[in-house]
C-alpha cells in the first residue's frame, strides 16, 4: 500500500477536487473572454456576427 493516496483498481484517486476546480476556472475564463470579446465587438462595431 502506498502512503501517497488511496488506490482502487490500480488507479490513484485524488484526495480532493483540485483538478475539477482548475477545469472549472479554465472554463470560466474562456466563457468570460468570449463574453468580453462579444461585448467589445458590439460596442465598437454595433454588430457581433457580421463584417462591418
């Protein structure tokens, strides 16, 4: 038995949800960036999906 963490079926199970938090933060940053770009496009060009 390894003292580093619990094992089940040969796979290491993380003791906390660190990777889930990192994934959630990354998705939040991508979503916030997309919203910011859409807002700035609309603010400057008065359109989002059309070429001015």
